[in-house]
C-alpha cells in the first residue's frame, strides 16, 4: 500500500477512510506494545495492535508507541476540526465574496456619484455663465433705455409710462437677482425675464422713436402753419428768445385773406381732401384763430383726430 507523500495535497477523504478502516480506538501504549482500550481497562486479553520496539533508541521505541497510540484519537479529532474549519472557510469565503461584490457596487455608485457631481458642477458653471450673459445683456438694455430717456423730450404721458416701466424693471431686477442665486430653475426663470425685459425695452425704444417722429411732424406742421400766417421776416427763427409760433399768432392779419373756395381748390392738385374737424384758439371767450385741415384720403380718422389733438397740445405748451 502506497504511503502519502509529505508534499502531496491533503486528502481528507482518504484520511477519513483510513481512520474508519483502522481498529476502533482508543488505543494505549503498554511500554512498546500498542493495545486497544485504556490503561484503566480490566481486560486481561486486550486486542494487540502492534509493537514499536526500537533497541537503537534510548527509550527502546516507547515514544513512538505513545505517538501511534495517541494518533488513533488525535487523527479523528483533527479530522473533525479540519472539517469544521473548512465549513467556516466556506462561510468566510462566501462572506468575503459578498463583501467584495458590495465593495464593487459601492465603488460603482461612488464613480456614478462622482461623475454626476462633476456633471452638475459643469452644468452649474454653464448656468452661471448663461446667467451672467443675460445679466450683462439686461444691464446693457437698461443702460440704453436710461440713455434714451435722458436724451428724449417726451410728453407727460410718455414720461409717466417710462417712469412706471423703470420702476417695474428695478423691482423685477431685485427679484431676478434673488431667484438667480437659488438653483437651476431660478436661472431659467431669470433668462425668461431677461428676454421679456429686453423685448419691453425694445418696444419702449420704438415707442419713443414714434413719439419723436410724431413730435417732429407736429413741429413741422406748426412751422408750416406759422409760415402760412406770416412771412419769416415777421415771425423769425426758433431760438431761446424767439418763438415763431407765438409771433405768428400775434402777427397782424395779412392784407388779403385767401377764400375757403380758393384754399379748397388747390387740394385736389396736392392729392388732399378737406377734413371736417377744425382747431380753434380762443382769447377772451372769443375765437381768434381757427385752423382747417386737409389729409390724404387713405389716412384713417383716428390718426387725423390724434394729429389735431397733439398739434393743439404743442401749440398750448408753446403759448
């Protein structure tokens, strides 16, 4: 029968089989004889296992006999303990594998979280840059609106609307600044408000341009009316000390007054049609100037009425 080599892998099943095939224990050593049982047994004829007599050793083989006798019980106990350790090793291995799996899962989640944080940081940086760009655009629009307002000679109604719009812009600016510092959703709201305010500033600028255009047209019409009443030598030029419109109102009647028939006769050549509305200036409860008007046929009535109203205001403001 071949013997296991010292460097061969441990074969617990083979050891278990050899243990079970051997004579059941316990064994004990009687000098160099190995017997079944214990020294306390009273069996006069115990089963003899073998002998380890070795005259060449100091104890004659007693140590070997003791080792062999104890090995019968020691091997069984060692097998039992090794089996327990193997079972524990299996449990520890499973626990280790689960720990490694959990560690990998946590590492993956950490990587995902780190990537998510990096993405959010990038998104926040982009949002802050976008917010700053909108804020710069808003400040630019506000500066343009302020500069336009400073250089415009607006009417009382336009001035009141401009003041109301500026106050509204200032209130919205305070709200937008607070909202912009909160989160991503606030930044989106800020962008929407800036776009709306930019559109409002553009609309206001168009309104101011329209007002200036209408004012210039009314001034030109007043100049033409003044020139029709008296020559430039009489009414003079516009200056800080001279108002041609007042001079025209104070000028004496021309030596010959054109007839309404003659005035209306030339309208057809100019492509104009008479308008029923008039503009009358009173003094001492009696009219001293009455203006008749003619317009192009395609001018709507609301525009004609607005023209008369604005012209009357301009004349009254200058008187």
